[in-house]
């Protein structure tokens, strides 16, 4: 089925927005966690690229685990695509990549069956290609193992690595990317995972990612300064939180509440039963997870149902070729029963029924 | 000093007073390693938000998550809150009983030990029998007038429940005199009675509901004023040693004295307190003489506005009036100088008089038969 043949009416709100307007919508829309170095720097950077006709390279990178592809990955694919379209509308040349971090996924010594996991990368890329085709996404998948094949990048990795492990400032930040029980292991490996993540991001201009990645990105900018490279800009989306949990979970797990789970790893914090995994989670499971989820009445608090609502709306927009960012206010959650129902309907219509056959 | 300078000085003094009060609770929380309630309040569904949480009158906690888990699962938990029956109940006590009622609504089984032994060893009463009499004749009917559920409330006067002393005896070897001195300071340990009370009897009250006779270890919550925090710390420590559940703590702000917002309303200082047994005339007289957050010169008050945070009269409404919108409007109006101190006193007077008179009516209806249902007399054998 071709995207062009979708029966939805065309939307007429594709009015061109300035970089400042785009970033302002992101800031106040209710789904962005923050920016790195900050919102003003990103706005100025975009304005300068527009004026000087400089191309921009966007990146979203993800590792994965054996549990499958989370619906949260779609949020990043969709957001990246919409951001790409918005910049394109400005007359800016944009290239957007989704880095499938096969190398990074098997770096952890605790990971079993590394061959199987490496093999899954190709399946993910194949799935991503189907999503790209179906929703008409302007993004391309890149395998990290292919990306790092070039000698130039290998040399850069060595150089940056030897600088970073001697920079207290960078190391302090890299330590914050690791759970306490993994710190020793990461130290022994010379923070290889973190340094590869930094070096990858440094090959791009703007990164989209979850909030915890701010520590990598801040470290990247310390390195960028040292090596006289251009700063990396980042846009962080709201943290990913588990579904099917009541208010108490978020009170009792402050770290998960603040930074969320790893969106692209279903087994993050061993909460795979509280995530939506594409091709595994049925509509009935989804309904049950949503019904049992706590819905906060404040956009600043954890709200996994809102996250699902947001990604369903992005899917709807992309299918309808409406390349404008949405904006949300707390009114949306006033009636949590209706909000949950609405979320289920949107997910069914714009994601589940669409990609059912793609997995 | 001219008039304008005097006004400015008075205003600045009240502002400094406000800062000191705000700082007091913040620093107490930090010094005592207590946890902030902001995150909990942000996530707590409306049905669990009590008035005291909403108004920040409960300002910090230790381990409250364990209690929230029980609340969210609809399971019962225990609440222990002792009372020293040395004087009739006043509005400061009402703050505690309102909190206990809310906790009972949320699933709490309430234990209220009336510590007439403490009143005696601390020299607050002339004899044990005097404090016992006050407990039965005055305090217990007044507590029951708040409307506790007899199936989930247990009261006991310590001298009439000797079982507690057996438990205290068995706990007494868990703590050394040195530890006691570190926690309470020497000034609170001047006679053997105080040492036994602080080192063992108070502990026994807190840990009693975790005995097999009451169903064994279970989450227990102790709502306290900050001055009682050392007792909870000690109990948490001993509970761990005995493999019982560490009691959780909710710390509430004290009802300010009518005369000095930095001090607490005290039963032993009648001018600072409104007793639940006071007459209308007495209540109005006390409120009229209370410290306010207004500047004495009316025009200056209207221009600069009042300071509700230091106003003992506004506090009467803030701590007790259930109407959220009204209290919020009064706060704004007072701060903007739209309400004069006299008007606020009249409003507070009307409200407190009606509140106290309702309480007195309910108290008169409490008979001995009803009281009996609440009195704990269960024998304790598990540790003997």
C-alpha cells in the first residue's frame, strides 16, 4: 500500500516557520525535555545554516537488545523525520540518519549470544526501511559497524579516546551515563561504549535522543572544543517510562522517573513486560497496559500514556503529510479515561493497524 | 525616628521573621536528614492529597513510600501517635488529630498512647493520678469527639496498661545510656523515670503494633512535630536490630503560638493557645490579642500589605479551615492589604468559635460505654 493513496484529507497547516518558531514550539509543546548546549544556541545555529545555506546532518542512534523493537523507537524515527521536514521547509539541506548501533549493542560483556544479537541488526534495518517506506520518512538507516569501517574514523576514535580518558571533566560526564553497578566494568574498558557514542555523534550536527544522553553530548562538546570541531547540538525528548505502573512506582524510582528507561531497549531495567514491543504486544495487551498506567496531571511528570499519544499523533501527521509539530497542554489529561481511550484509538489507527504486516 | 522610619522598621522586622520561619523548617529538614515531599506530592493522586499535604503543613518525611504502597493497594497500615495528657487539648493537638483522621480514612489503624507517665517523670503534673484523671475525664472524650472509628482506633493510658512496661523492659537492653545521651541530651535525662521512659517506654509504644498479638511486623507511620524526631530515629534503629519494619515518619509544622509565630502553641502557656474547652468570650479575647502579620498603621498596611506567614491569626484559618478557595483568597487579599487585621481577627474568631463549640457539643455526647470500645487492654505474652 502506498502512502500517497492514504484516504486522509490533506492538512493545511504547513505554514513555514522560522527556526526560532520551530524551536519555541518544541520547547513549549510538552514533549521536549531540553536542548544541549541550549535552546538559544540551537536557534542561532539553525538561523546561521539557513542564511549561509549550510547543510545539516541529523542523527538519532539506538542500541537494542534481544527483546525486540520498542514502540518508543518509532517516536524517535517520527520526530526526527518531522524535524527534518521542518528544516527542509526552511530551505535548509538536511540529511537524517538512524544509527543502528550493532557494535555498541554487543560491547557489554554480560550480553549473551552476541552473534544472534549482531544478526538482529539487519532485521532492524529491514524493519526500519519498511517504516521509512510506509510513512514516507526522510531518514536513512546506518549500521554502526559499517560506519566505523573507515580508517579516518578509526584514527579519530583513537585520538579522542586517549584525550577523553585523561580528561577529568569528560570522564565525570561519562561516568554519569553508566549505572552504578556497571561502572567498574566500564572503567576497565576505558569507557569504550561512551567514547564510541561520542565520536559517532560528533560526525553530525544535531542529535535527537533521550535525556540521559546529555552526558555523552556534553562530553562530546568538551572533546569538540579540544579538537577545534563544531559544537554538537542536541534535542532531548521526554524520558521513556514504563506503562502499567501506578503513581507509586515513580515516587519509589526517582532515577527512572528523572531520566527514564532506555527507549530503544525493551529490557531496560528488566521492565520488558511494561513496554510496547512491536510485533509482540497485542492490542489487548496494549489496552491493559494503558488502563493500568498512571496519568499525571502535569506535563512535567512521567506520563507514558502521553508518550504513546504523542507518537500516534506524529504517525498521523506523517501519514497525512502535515509536517507541523503539535503542541500540548495539561487539558489533554483532564479526563484520564477519555484520554486513555483516545490514545488507544489513535495507536490502533495510525500505528498498530498500519505496521501490523510490516513486522 | 519618624513615623515612616518606624513603619519601615516594623515591616522589615516582620519580613525577617518570615524568613526565619521559612528557614527554620528547611534547616530542620536538612539537619535531621529528612526527605522532601515535593516529588511525592506531585505524583500523589488527588484522592490521597490531604489538606495538610496540600498546604505544606506536613513538610518532610522518612520512608513514607512504604505507607503509600499500602495506601495504593488498599491495605491496612499502622499509625502511632502519643499524647502527653498534661493539659486539655488545644488547636495544636487538633492539627495532629486531623492528620490522624485523614490517615485512618486512607487505611490507617491508629494507636494513641496517652503518656501520663511521661507527664509525671517530666514534672508536668503533680501526680500520676492527676494526669490519669485528666486523661480519662478531659483528653479521651475530647479525642473521641473528633470522630475516630472505634474498630480502627486504640487508646491507652500508659499507667493503666502495664503490659507496655513489660515490653519496654524487654527492649531496654537494646540501647545504652550513652546512646540515649547522644540522642536526647543530658537535660532530658535527669531522673531514672526519664531514662526508662525515653530509652524504652517510648520505643515500646512505637513497636507495640508489630507484636504478634497485633498481627506481626507491618508498616507503621509516626506523625510527629520536629521535636519528636529523635524518638523516631531511635525506633527506626532498634526496629532494624529486631528485624521489625522501620517506622516511617511524617513531620508536620506546629501550630504557631498566638503570641509568637516562632514558638508553638503550648498547653502549659494558656495565652498562647486556644483550648478546645475555651468559651466563646475567651477565644475572641485571645484572638484579639494575637500577633498579626499587619503593620500597625492602617494606611501602611493597605499600601505594603500583610505578611500572612507570620500572622498567628491567619494561621488559625490556614491550619484548620477546610475551604481551599476561601483560604487562598484570604491569603491573597491579606497580602495585598485588602483585609485589615481586625477583619481577619473577626473572621478567624467566628470560624474558631463555631469549630470549638461543635467540638464541645460532640464531646458532651461521649459516654463511658463509648470510651470503653477504644481502650486497649489486650494482654501481651509473645515476648515473655
